[in-house]
C-alpha cells in the first residue's frame, strides 16, 4: 500500500496537484454526492425527471456541463402512438393504445400500414394519413405524411387558382395491439363530395382540414359503442366564436348513447347525456383540447390548463360518430389532429400534450417554448458504496432545470430545494451505521433565512443523528449536531458556503469557508442513513435554497481537510 510522506508523518495533506479529484485527494469516502466528477472519470451523477411527460434518464457529469441534459429535458420527440405507460423507472410500460388517431403528420413509428382503398391509381400499402379528391377531375389518391410535406400532394391537386383538394378519408393511424401489427381501421370518411373538408385551397396547401361551417363533416364507425372512460385530444382553430357553428365531435345523430364536444354560448361544452359547460372560452387561436369523459370526474383542458372535475354524465361514445358536425350544426374552422382513447389518459395527458404542443407551436404548452422543468429522482453516490439518495414522489423532488434552463449557483450546476417539501433520502447506508468520527464537506446556499430550523442534511432516525442545520438562535446560526447543538455564532446569510463538519465528540469542529468557527461538544451519536434537505422525519425543517455537493467520510479527515477544501473552492469559487 502506498502511504504519502504527509500521512506517515501525521501532517496536513499538501494541496492537491493539478488534475486530482476529491476522491483521489481523500479516498475511501462513505458517500459522495455532486453534479461534477469526484472520481476523475465521468460517472453517472443524477437521474432526472422532466415535467412534460415524466420521462426519466440518467446523466453523467459531462452530459450536464455539455448541455445534453437540458436539451433532453426540453426535447419532446415521443409522438402519441409511441408513448408508453409510466412506471417506477420511467416510461417503460405498455404502449398507450388509441381507438382512433387522425393527423396530417405521422403520429409515431407505430403508425398503421394501410391499403389505399378507392384510389384512382392503385398504390402499394403504405403509412397513409389522408385520401384527397382533386376538384379538376375528382381523381382520388392517398398520401403519406412525407408526401404532404415534400409537395407530392400539392402537385397532384395542382397549383392553379381553381385547383382545390378535398379530404374523402382521414386515415386512422392507430393499431389494436402492443405488437403494433394490426391496423384499427376506424377511418373518418365522407363520400359526398360537397361535404368534404378542404385541404388545398386555390392551389395552396392548407396543412389542415378546413371545415366550412355549412355541411362539411366526416363519419366514424368505431365498430361498437365506447364505454367510459374516454379521452379526446384535438388540435383546432375556430374561424368564429359566435353563433352555434362550432361542433367538433358528436354521435351521428341524437341517438343514445351520445357524447358531444362543442360550443355553448362562448365556451366549450362537454356532454355525455349530461350537458356541462367548461367555463373555458372558444377563441380563434390554434388550441390543443383535452376532454376526459368519466362521469362526475370528467375533465377539460385547453393548452395544458385543466379545469376542476366536471360532471358530463356517463354515456358511451356512440359507435356512429362524426367530426365537424352535430345534427344540422357544423364546425366552422380547421382541424389538424384528433385522437380518441377508450381509456382515462389523465396520467399521460402532459406527455401527449407536450409532443402535440411542440409539433404545432401551441403557446402555453411547456415543450413548445423549451421551458420545461427537470427534477431530481436520484442523486448517485460516487464513492463506490452505492449509497444513492432518491425521491420517488414528484412533488418532493428538488429542481435541476427551471423553465428550460439549468439551475446554477456561481455558474455551477445545482439543485434547488423549495423550502416546503423537497428532500432526498436513504434509509440506511450499505456500511451500516456510521459511528464517529465522521467528516462532512457540504456546499449549500440559503434563499431565505430567519429564526428557524432548516437542514442541509440529517440522519434518517431520531436517535442516531449527524446533521448540519440553520439553527433556531438569534437570526438563525449555522450549527451541527450529534445529540447536542453546537452553533457557530455566525448568523446565517444568503451567500453560498463550504461547510466542513468534523463530528468527533467533544472535539467536534465546524468550519465555514476554510475557517474554524467553533470547536465544541456535539455529543457522540452515529449517523444512520441520510435525509438531504429536510429533518430526519422528512416532514419539516426543509432547506430553502441550493445544495451542490455533500461528501461524507466515516473517519477523521483533519489531515486532508485543507486539500479537500481547496479543491472544492477551486471548482465553486466560494471564498
């Protein structure tokens, strides 16, 4: 075993050489938490949950500094048909199976392969999204999403001032099973030419279906009534907010059962045998609508903002339904996407909305503005002891990305604890209880401070505690504790500090920014597990501010203290 001369002589370790990491300077840590590398390599440091779809992913220290983590948080590439159910380890469950899915874009890799039935020119099976009739000769042709964007559809219809294109079939892209090998086939169809919504107007591609408010409608045959719960997602833009010409979805007649989504007065209305106003106004802006039909627990959301529970009744969706009409009333506006789930998609709503919002540039949906929040599910232990700290409850996870930007203090990545519910925890260490002496190095900053207790860290049980806190004394003083409070006499402030806490009974020492503030008897309790950002009971004394690093040694590190503090300060520029 190599032993340095300093160690052999019992001297303070010399300052670290260039390139040395903390765990090279002072090896054998019991636990080591940071967003930078403490090992000299590129370790996995954090598992992040993005708020838009609750997806989770692990990141290394270099992926944080490079911006890859933030890009992932803001990225919404998972299309509706490819979204999986949320499990404890992220979106790894079954695929969400839609009952029907209509759009002019592809809704995912699981888009159904379809036959171009009725086309004037026979085509091989393909991933078609729409069948178009051109006005010049009533010829019919089916198109993929790529053939819409690359100009193939427009070339078919024509670019002259009298060239119009109309939708005979809006193809259902959904599949019936997890394997994704069977098309559902619930296409929206209009055989009558005069009642077909427009997709090309006077030689210009609309990139949407335009319903004229007079007689345009598409019929859907689901094959059977759809019992509640049912979830609808719609992207539309109304041409008018007056009159009754806003009938988005309905049974084909007044037949029972009947489910309706339309406008009543100036607001959206839901009906499943019981009519209920949403209190949300119909506007002429492009809007993303979510409607959950689930009896007294029905919900409505516009552009990501949901109502409280509504009672829309308990009726099924009728087997025979329509897009764009209700009896003799018709929708006046455009529609770009319509998805039906024969299930409650409340838990997956934000995931579906995130991708749709980004696809159509709908303001108010977080992903569109790249203003998504990211939260910490796991802070990985770099010591090699697997003492990771976790938080499974979304509402108690500290923030690492705020509105699309990395949380930083002094230009370095950080965790933001909200002061009311955020914490990370580990009930027991792999090594068991850590008996004194123990040494802790912590980098933390308060946003708010007063005469109150707030914990940087604490043990997980009340009878075996090593903790660092803002203590109730005067204006609040920094202190550490192992059975007895030892305050520094230093009033708390809103500056970032490096705290070095040596727990060694009567010889315990608390240093702030490289200077010893108190040597006192903290008593001799051990440390059992850890709670970062809250009291041992995880119910109070929440840290209000940032925490960037915590390194724990089950040993007296007096001989390496200066070298470790120098390394930490060199990285964070604290003092």
